[in-house]
C-alpha cells in the first residue's frame, strides 16, 4: 500500500515541510533493554508553521516516504523562490521600459 502524504500546511499530496529526525528514546517497558540504558531509535517528522514547532512520530516503514516528501517540498520551494525572483526582475524591467516610453 502506497502512503498518501499530505502537507499539513498546504494540503498538497506528496509534499511535507520539515525533516525527519532520528532520536534515541526509552519505551518505558520494565523488561526492555532501554530500561538498562540501551535506547531505541525513533523517527519524528518535524516542521514549523505559524511560528510554532510541530512533530509527529513516524513508523520505521514510512521513514523513506516522509523523507522523499520533505525533499520534494524543499525542491518545490527552491523553484518557487526562483520563480518569484524572475517575476521581480521582469516587473522591474517592465517598469523601466514604461518609464522610458513615457518620457
């Protein structure tokens, strides 16, 4: 079954802001190895929105999907920034041409 990822901020499938963070945690079971100091690996999806930090536990089987979605989101953001910069440049050039015409 393919996991359908949803971006918490934009609700776009396949995109996730943030990153996946690996942590060493204690599960709390009394007979577990982590009770004696050998901690478990746990993965969390961490992102920031509206000035707040959010996190959610990620199952080991979903880590690769979430990482790929985070990379896709970063790539999209890079493209959007480049597009905005190009738009600003085009707008400035258009204003400059209008000034030249109106003189």
